[in-house]
C-alpha cells in the first residue's frame, strides 16, 4: 500500500505538469484548428531562457549576481545543518532574485518568440488549409532545434527550483511517503495556472472571440473580431505557460535538448483527452501521470516512455475524438 501511494502521488505531480503543457496545445488548436507539433521545442527554448537569465547571466563578472545575502541570512546559513529543511529554505531564499528574474525573462522571451512565429509564419497562411500551417509547425522543430544548438551547448545543466526543495516525510494511512517540496509546489502552481486560464478563456470576451474564430473565421471577421489578434493571443498564451512548464522541468530534470521531445508525449495526452477539451486533457494528463508512475513501479523505467502512446491508442480505438473531444459535423 505504501509503495502504491508513493508512486501514485509521484504520478499526480507529473500529471499536473503534463496538464500545464497540454494547455498550450489545446489553446492554439481551439483558436486556429492547428496542431502545434513544435510546442515541445518552444518549451525547450523557454527552459534555456530561464537557464540563461537565472544562471548564466548572474554568473558573468559584468552582471549583478542577483543574490539576496543580508547579514542575518548569511549567519543563518552558517548555522543550518547541511541537507536540513532549514538549509533548503535559506538556499532558495538566497537565489530568489535570480529565480524571479529568470522566470520573468523566460516568459517574456518565449512570448516574443511566439509572436514572431505567428506574425511571420502563421498569419500569411490565414485562409489556407490547416495542413499547411501544421507543416509549418513540423518545420519549426528543426529551426528551433538548430537555433538552440547555435546559441547554447548540448551539455546538461542544472537550474534553481522555483520553490524551496526540502525533503518531506509524512504518513498516509500508516504508510510513509517521501516527496520533495519543489515538486509539490510545482504541482500546485501548475494546477492553479491551468484552472485560472481555463476559467478566463471560458468567461472572458477574449475566450469567446477565440471560440468564434475557430468555428468560422469569416463570420468572426463580420462580427468585428480581429482574427489575427486572436491567433496571436493563443500563441503567446501557449508560449508563456510553456516557459513556466519549461522552468519546472529544467529544475527537475536539468536543461538539455531532450526537453524538446517532451512535447510529443504530451501531444499523445492531448489526443487522448480530446484536442478541443480542456477538461478531457486534464483528466488524461493526470491519468497518464499515474499510469507512468505505476508502470515504472511494476514494469521498470523502460516502460515509462511508451505508456502515453499505449494509453492514447486504446482510448482512440474506443473514442476516436478522445475522452471528451467533440465530433465535428460538416453540413453540406
């Protein structure tokens, strides 16, 4: 029972990050009817931007070190026991200015990248077939991967966590559970952002405009809706949430080119939940997170990578449009 709870909790924490990443794919699809195959590589760029502004720049001799080091903090760190929760909190507090600066710059940089992609690659194809736009996103994979290789090295690197990372131990139903504080906070942050954006998209005028543009661009134009602006907002929203997810993944797994491949697993999750359903994607993300954790427990780590694809194949065979996806009806 104890091991099951441990792996299930680990799966829920992973599922929350999947949901945050999937949010961007669904937002772009609901606005443009385009599946963004390059979303994982946009997340990778966001992670490297976080690494640049939170680690590389503060380490440069000509740049402020952005460390919070008042006398009381220095004294407290010298007295704290190594690997104690207090030491973890103090180490995080010292790097907090770097974390905030890096995260803000990563969000801004990713948003600018998304704006450029939408303006110069997607907007010229307005009115054309969706297949052409999808192929542009496929080509973006090579472009973003090449740009990353030109700017950054391929070596893995570590970045500071967005939250303190003490080791937490507690009991649930008599079983001892062990988790890291940063993973727990990251799960909460991902869930809050996911819920806030979904509510905003459903109740705001921007969300209504996004749904109208996805249904019929010509009708949306006639109602005074700026379709290009809707498309741009969707891309910026996906990139901004992707930057946050990229920073979380980079802190957990390290910064490396492998982060770009992460998007394909999440794309399988989106197909499983339904390309146009935020709720369906959330359910599938949490389910896949738990399934991956249990597969690792029972079958070994080699099964983790194929779990999302096996799950989506089973679901699509039963429900071709995903768990909560809507079947499109074409009227002649």
